[in-house]
């Protein structure tokens, strides 16, 4: 039986100073690369939504290899080149165009991009353990993937916001993008669902679910579930673990709240003999890619 390929995208956008952090992290592909990738997969596989793929596999109706295009985090630029294909989107319940606050990673990248103080940086008042800070221009990779980002990821949401506020003051940042410029709105998600695309849950605020207590975990999942329910009246419904973080307790909670399957960020294709539906692997699609990895 042919395997199921689930591709994971975040943003499709041109490389500009505004988007450089995303390319550095690997969560953006240019429109040219995206179209080349789609063309390559489209020649070999049939694009379907995640629910359709799993239903076809369960019914044995998958003579051809199937491919699912997933887009995480609800960026509006993901739609510019892709709506003619069936999409599976995983927006974040509290970070839509309708809301006020950016997701923490978008806030952090915006600070890096809009910083006026870009060198001679000393954050010892915020992070005493780090001795040297490279200039943002000379070593963006350090800022995007290095100790500041790693530290930020460990903080609970309130502290994260507090840290970013202080960081913004230190780096002298006058403005950051508004939600309307980055994310899809609830209304657009509902329209997309009506035209055959699939909307799944991706948490309320994109917290790593393995770091939360049971109440916080339920709040994250319930908000995500409600967003999916205003888009789709029917089951089954999909979840996608923020940052791919899950454990037994998280899987149990995801099931309890009412999700029917969930995507991870482990790499590989899924086949029906992999019994669980709660860690569907996905291929992380980057701007640098090699077709041989998918053969
Ligand atoms: Zn995400």
C-alpha cells in the first residue's frame, strides 16, 4: 500500500530583511521553491486534506500515493500560492488577525528585525549566564537559534511576554507588525473550511504542551478545539502539537478534548501499519531541499 506523505510548511514568502529570521530557522520557503516542490510532489502523488487521506487509507482507496500539505501557525502568506490545492491549516487560537498579540516567536523575530541597537549588545541584566552577544547583523543565526531563543522557550507565557517587553526596550524597538498583517482571520478560516480545506487545532498560545500542568494543558486544547469547531461542524478533527512536543499525558488530553488524530514533527511518511494516529510524522519543508530525501 503506498505511503502517505505529510508535508509541513509555515510561511511562503520572499526573502527580505523582514523574513530573514524565518529563513534562518527554516520555517519559510520562497514562492519559487514552494512551486518547484509542489510540482515535484504533484507529479508523483495526489494532494488531499489530512482527513481525506486517512479516510481513503482506511477504505483502501489509495491506489496512488497521497500527499497532504499542512501549514502551521496560521500565516496569511501561506495562502498566496497554495489555495488551488487542498490544504490542512493549523492556526493558533489566540494569534489570529482578530487578536492583538503576536505569537512569541513572531514577536521575538520582529524585535530582531526592528531593533535599532543591533551591536554592542549586553543583556546581562536579563540573561546573566551569557557572556557575549554577537551583533544582530553579523550573526543572525545565533539570535534565531542560539541561547536567547533557547532560554525564551523554557519560560512560561507570562514571563515570556515580560522578557520580550524588556528585550524590546533594550534593543530600542519602536514598532512591531500587527496581527492583521501576519495571520489569517477567523472569518477567512471559516471560508476556507467551506471551500474544502481543512482547519485543525494548534493550541491557544503555541505553548509546548509537555511543560504545562493539567489545567493549562486543557485550556490550550479546549481553545484550539473551539476554533476548529467554528470552522467544521463534523468530526474527525485534527491536532498538531506546537513545536512537536508531546508525551503520554498530552496524547490522552488531546483525545479527551475530542481530537481524533494529531501530527508531530518527526520526519518520515506514514503507512497504515503504523498503528497510532496521534503522532503522524511529517516532512519539514525547507527552502534548501533535496528530492532524493522523498524517494
Ligand atoms: Zn507551530
